[in-house]
């Protein structure tokens, strides 16, 4: 008969943390069998007389909830062990395939477990156990080894089990364990801690289960599935998962070679088999995408992982953590190879934090969209446009357009800008005539290049000037209006995208967009105001894509500066942004 154990209950009754059930199933009528108090009751089907062996122990062959509800018919033919679910679980083919793949791999590995009679756990000397150089499915953490070491000094327990692999049969004709080396796949940290404690007693023996002649795929599966919930376990990290996914992609242990253009058909299913129960490979698509990157990108990725674990990445406060960051990988996958390598190189060189890298990746995507629109409108290659226009199409100039929330608005907003690129003199003529007409016609001019917000607060009889970032500079008109209207007391900077997001148009605002932060400083100096900077002005300025050279120049004049409020994001509950809501935001900023 075959026992399918309910692992969560049965493990409480296992003194040695393992259970081996063997028996003989003869031709007879179907009957219901009840076994161990913790076991699942199941139906036994009549078959030919055959010996069955199913090994279930904590970690490796822990049955899933679905598996425990099904009878597995195991047919042993030579060294091959096949598993056929009696019932197909799930309504989708993908779920069925994933379940069948996991069951097949579990049974195949179990079929290669070394047994001698009823003995399935061997006492193996520590000196005969070495780490696997070819397949290190889990990297050894010295911090975790030291933690185990401290806990074992008070009370050494030798009841944990190591998972070992042998090349060939490790037993002689009499069933005695040979003295050849065995590679450890499970219990690496446990063994390392034991060896430190027993440096003078190399012949100390520990409990171990041994497998022989595992294939590359079976080795990876065993290395990732063991020790999921045992004593002294360490869950596999994102780096280790991605490393194993790439090994399956390359169909070998060598990670440092170019991946195939098209992955194997069953690659995702094999990767699914490495994940813990309840996890779906579709949730790890960013990891799979990064595993398919070229060798140059993979080497940089390995360096980023190493620096992150050591706490050497810019902006890190903790050491020993692992980098998962689905968001970073998701943004990088949208870029070409050169852009990926550039961002990862900036992380390695400590110019970018993880947050900076995500922001830079998003900026690059937005800029590509704007450049494509400009190139399409002008019917020119982008390199030609850069040669012709120079700094007028720099990244700093284009970013305010690129960061628009509504993608459909990009061509509309860029219309005036593209016309300016075609004929720069025509646009300057518009500006000169505008300055002569004065502020009354300011609100009725262009909807995209004019953003000077001037509105009277009737309750307190005060006026405020709000200046918004953009690529255009109309500082002379700003200065004239400020002098004419005697504006007071705040100068507030908000993002252009927020104005568009909350539909600040028509009678509610008229605006002039300026690009550099130093122009605001000039405005404040003309207003003869007491000047100072808020403490986090540099951080907020960088978020608003202010050039580093501008920030450095401002640092030289830190003794005088306007009272500037930089709002990277305005928490507005109503669709319309008014002076009152901005004043509340200013008050909240002062309190903070």
C-alpha cells in the first residue's frame, strides 16, 4: 500500500523527523485504508503485485494540499519514477502542468535517494562533506553561520539532517558507506557551524540523507526545496532564485555565457517547480526577464546584489538584507541594454541609490517617448535634431514635457515647442509683443507657455505668486508684474504636471513657466524679500529635475535665498486647486 501523509499533522509524531512507509499492494477490491493518526485516509486501487516506496519528510517531499487530496500512482521502471495524478486538479492547463511538473520532479528525486534495506538516514563524518562548487543554490551567509554557532554553543543538537549528493553509488557491496566526498545541498550553514565548533573532532558524524547521480535540473530542485520550515533554516533569497532561474535557462551550471535568444519551452515550468508552495511564477516575471539579460548586464547585476548585501549601495541603512525590488527590475526591462548597463553601473559607482535608479529609468522611458514625438513631427532623425538645436533639446529641457501624466497630451503640449524648433525667431517675436501688451492679455495668450498664477485672496486681501517649472524663461515679465502688483508674501514652486492634472486653466490661473531655480532667486532679490531656503530644498530640487550645476551655484549663495516651497506632490482632494488649498499646504509645511 502507499501512504500519502498529511505532513502538518504527521510531522508531530515523527521522532527522527523522517518517515519511510513500505508495503505490498496485491490485486484485490478497492477498500478504504486508515493509517497513522496524522495520515490522510485515501482509496487504494487494485493493481498488479508490486513493491511501493514513498518517502515523505519535512521540507523535501512535503505534500501540497492538492497532493494530499489525490492518490498518486507511482510506477517504478528501472531508475525512472513516474507520477500520475488520479484526478486533474484545477480548471486551467497551466495549473495542471505546474502541479504535474512539481510532482514528477519530486518523485524523480525521491527515486534516487540512497537506501540500504530499511535504512534511509546515514551517519556521515563531517570531514567527508564538502560544499558543491558547481551548484551553490544557496550562498553561505557568515552572519547566519555565526547565529547558529552561538545557539549551538549552549546546547549542541545533532538531530538536524543534511541533504547530500554523491556522484555514483556511495555504498559498497555490503551496504557500507564509502569514504569518498559527498556534496552538501541542504544544511550548508548548519554544517559550517558544526565544523567551527568541532575543529579538533573531525570524525563527528551527523545525520544525512544521500542522493546519487542527480541531473542538473534535479540538483537545482533539491537545493531550492530543502529546509523550508525546519530548525535552523534560511529561506532562499531573490539573488539565489534568479541565479537558479538563469542556470535552468542556460541548461547548465555556467552562468557566465550569453543566454539563448529563445528560452526552452518548459523553462517557466521548471522555474515554477523551484518556488515554494503557493507561489506562482507569473508573479516573478521581472526576475525571469532579468535572467535573460546579456552577460555584460548579468555581471553588473551580480555586483549590485553583492554590494546590497554588504550595505554598500548608496542610501542603504541596513547590512545583510537582500535586494528583491520587483519595481527596479520592471523599469529596467523597459529599457535597451545600454540604458540598463548605464543605470546598474551608476549603482555600482554609488552615484545612484535604488530609488534614484528607478527614477532615472522612468525618466529615460518618458524622454524616449517625447523624442520619438518630436522626431516624427519634424520628420528628422534624433541625432540630426540634436546637432541642429543643441541645448534647446537637452534632457533637462524635455523632462517637464516627458513627465506629463496624460500620454495623449504630449503631442498637444509639444506643438508650440516644436514650432519654436522650426523657427526660433518667430517665437521670440511673440514674447516681445507680449511683454509690451502687459499683464491684462497674459491670461489669454498661449495655454502651454503661459503659467503665471496670480489670484487675489479676498479673505486676507493678500496676493501670492506661484511659479511653475518648465523649459521656457520669461523672467523679465515676471519681474515687471511682481513690481507692479507688489506681490507678497510667498513664492511657491509647483510641478507643471500638477497644474495639468488638476486642470488649472482659464480664469483660475495664468502662468509663466521658468526652468532654472536661480531665476526664482533673481525674482526674490528684486522683490527685496528676506531670503532663506527650506532644509530639504536640494532633495526636492533634484526630484523636480533641476540640473546639478544649478544646485551647486545656489549653494554658493546660501546666505540669501527666497522662502521657497517646493511641492513635488500636492495632496489635493478636490479636482480644482485653489489659493485656499495651497495656503493649507503651506501651513502644513511650516508645522512639519
